[in-house]
């Protein structure tokens, strides 16, 4: 199983956008199609809401890929 750690630097990210940002699909529209197909789970349950809000601490799974959403750490200023 492949594990991806996604650093979230805001309150939430929409599920379809997370799939795109994590590199599992080419666009938000493709992410919506994956979710609508019932192939994406959030915290162990199938999620059909395409723009479901994903927050720090949640786990998203698509096939044999798990995305763990973690808080982004501060970036030092120059």
C-alpha cells in the first residue's frame, strides 16, 4: 500500500481537490468522478460527497493509496 502525507495549510480542502493535489487524478473534475464512482473512502467509510471538507487528522483512501492529512508546519521567512 502506498501512503501519501498531505500537508494542509488551511482549515480544509475539498475531497475532489485533495485527490488532484495529491497527484491521484489530473483535475478536480476527474476527482469528482472518482468520488461519484464510490471508490474513495474517508476514515474508513465510502464518501460520495464530491466536495466533502477534509481536515487535518483525516485519512482518505483510493484503491491501494492512503492519504494522511497533516498540519503544515510554518515556513521560515527569508
